[in-house]
């Protein structure tokens, strides 16, 4: 149901980007809220068959999701078709879109593959080790929701200011993201046991997880930079640089380092995260320095 009727999701995603590119964040926000509310409200009615509606169970939950997506799409599409370009320009524009979008495509697809690889390596130790990785990503999502929103905002902000010659604003936008993750560092280093207890009471999971969370927590600050630098260069139209950083992190570092560290034991395995993101951040910073030097004299060195 969700896959076949996903047209609402795709329309909402595309038109949301149109509004964001115009600097309008209010309409996408309203659409997201309305879609979520519609989904939540319809869930009990369609799952349990309330108020005379058919009892659909899991299918009802899927239907509620689709209706919520369509509701959000209707909001973002309203008034959006003000000027449609001639069809003759579509191939050229689509080529440009994919050229700039390749880093995001790589980032999203590589995420799936390296998580799969990490799970395979952890499975050689124990099921509890695999569970710990899953619990980490549950908590990581909590901290990365605002970072993801910031990444979305970075692209238009950096693009506009770069085109306007306000290079210092581009660099300030990049630096703001780092402070956000300090909260995550503090929590992962000070209360990893309490965080793990939220999802599991298995003593072995807690024992492995405390060590893992403290190692991974170290990586949060360089992780912000390693994820933000590709978005920064994508916003400047430097798709090749952005792609290189993404490939370095997910292909040449994550899985090879995880395999190498796993040979020394499970505790060493968790070093993969801070080492990978530190090296990626260093590579991103070198590209960033090169970008600074290519700018006019008004750009201040980082």
C-alpha cells in the first residue's frame, strides 16, 4: 500500500524543495505538521474500525500514512505551479539537478550498505553487539533530526550568500552546526547506561553498549563536520568535491577500518566511528582551506 501509493510522498518531497529554494520554510513546515496529524488521527479509526469504518489492521495504518502524505502534498503544491518552463529545457535542467544531487544519492545509498557491513562484522561477536549498534542509531536519530534540518537549510543559505559575494556568511553557516552536537557528546559520555536502559535491560547489551557509546560519543563533533562539509560544497555547486568526501567516509574508511579494528576485539571495533569521522573532517577541512584561498581577499581564513 505504501509503495504503490507513494505518489503523495514524492510530490510532497519535490514541491517542498521548490518552496525551500525560494526561501519559504513556513509552507513545508505546515505541510509536514498537517500530514503527521492526519496520519496519527486516522490510525485508530482505520486500524480498529471506529465510527463505522472497516477494521483494516496493518493495512489501515498503511492507508493512514498514504492519506497523510497526500494531504501534505496538496498543501505544498497549492499555488506552486506559477510558471512552468518549456519542455525543451527539461533535459538540460534535469542533468544539472542530477549533477548537484549525486552527493546526496551517494550519501543515502552508502548509509544502507555500510550499516549492513557493520552488522555483518558485529554478528561475528554476538547478537548483543548487533543490538547495541541498532540502539546507537535510535539515539543518534534523536540528535540528528535537528542536524538534518540544518543541513536542509545550509544549501540555500550558502548558495544565496556565495552568489551575493558574502563569503564570510557561508563560513559562519558551516560553523554553527558544530555546537549542536556537544549535547550529544556530553550525554553519550556521562549517562550511556541510562540511555541503553530505555530500550533494553539485557546485562550483556548494557555492558557492551556502555563501552560503545563512550567511544562513539567522541566522534560526534567530527561527525557533524564530516556530514556538513559535503552539503556545504554541494551548495556551492562543487558536486565532485562533495562526492569525494562522501565516498572517502563510507567506502574507503568505514568498512575497511571496522574490519581492521574488529581483528583486535569488540572494544576496538567502536574506534571505527571517531577515527573515520576525524579523517573525513580533516579531508573536508583541506578542501575548505583550498576553497578559502580561491576566494577574493575579503574571505577570512578559518
